[in-house]
C-alpha cells in the first residue's frame, strides 16, 4: 500500500496505479473537490487499485449546498453528485483482521461502491489546509504502508507555518510507526529551500537518506507526470528529490533547525534562475533591498537565520 499525501487531482496517483496493478495507491488531499476529481480520473481510466480519501464533506456553490441541506438532489455535474453520494454512504459493519500488521488491527470493510471516494475522518474539515493535519494513525495500521509519497507539497515558507510542512519533524515522527520494514518516504519538490529544510528534519527524526537528486526528471525520464510538475517545469523549475527510510529512533526529539525557508535561500539571489513556488514575493523584496544597498555603497542585506 502506497500513500500519496497531498495528491491533488490525482494525475500522478492514477498513472502510478496503472503501472503497478499489484500495489494499492491511496491518495489524500485536503481539497475535497480535488479528491472528487481524482476519483473521477481513476474511474474513467478503469483503475481499481487507486482509492482517494477526503477529510470532511465537500462543498461546491450555494445552490449545491442548499440542495444537500434540504435533502434534495445535488445539482451540477452528475459525477460530482455520485461521488458525494458515495462519500456519505455508510460503511459495512463487517470487520476483518489485517494479518500483515503486527497488531492485526480490526478495520471496517467498505462497500465496493466506495472504492474511489471515502471520508478519512468524521471531522468537519481540515483546520490548516495541510494534508497531514489529519491523524494518519486513525486511517492506517502499524507498518501498513510500503511507501509514502510527497509530490510538490505546499512549502509554507514562513516560520510561523513551518509546522504545516509535510516534512516537519513532528510529522516525520508520526509517519514512522506506519511504515513497514524497508518502507520509506519520497519527496519531490521544485523548492531547493524546502529540500534543504527537509534534510535537517529527516536527520532530527532519525531517518537515513537512501537517495537524493538535483534533477529527478533527468534520472527518471519515464516517471509519470503530475499537472503541477508540468506547470512548474515549464516555468523553469528543476525537480529535487529525496528518499529516506526510518533509522534508529532518536532518543531525544527536539526542533533545532532554522524554520523560515528564507534561511535556506542561496546568498547570491541574483544568480537564482528559478524562484521556488511561494517565495516569489520574498525573493523580489530581498533583491530590491540589495539593489538599494548597493546603490548607496553599503553592504548587501543578509536575512537572519531564523
């Protein structure tokens, strides 16, 4: 079982499922509409080894919401109506033991119709917009995952939002019990600062780096594309990649790394050919400030490490 955390509209998840019919791919995204689009893509492609989880009930426009609240049919796209109906359908009460997990956890067996759209949680919705806001241990059993994929996750550049990053220390510690023997996580991102921040977090969480690349597409040209990757590479992005597996658990877990992604930017911003997604405004402000300092004959500004 492979979890694609923050799967978006599911292009990458569905493509991978086509290539590996022996693997169950589970996509999760905090955006319920994206989750429904992913479920539609899987159904349209005839892929039955890709399922998608949503956190809470999706909402569309006011007319649709009124239809739901009044108990009427949901207007608009029929496939959206069907997906919403499946998402709200009760699960079977039958349980079965997962013999492949150490504790043989008992989990509900879902109706076959629910294969492409189901709720990950009974909560109304995610609080922060971060896919990992949900407690994954309520969805997956111990050692159930054979891999966890993070494809172009939201970088959340500011220090105050560092805890929302999928590679934040606390989240990495939470993934550890869910990963089976030899299983690991794989990050792909256009952001060199996020990549470097993630390396600090992996070390603090006791993970061992098994592979890293400054150009994933060059190493794996036949790997499936996501719409997000195509968009960013057309803008000049190069895809950074990391793979890591849990090593010995750290005796003391403490956050000691700089949390602002500004701290991981290169010193010479004028040589930065591509500005990572979400940091355009910050880099532009720093470049303008440096230009003003040079014009005044002063030393260029260096942001503090925070």
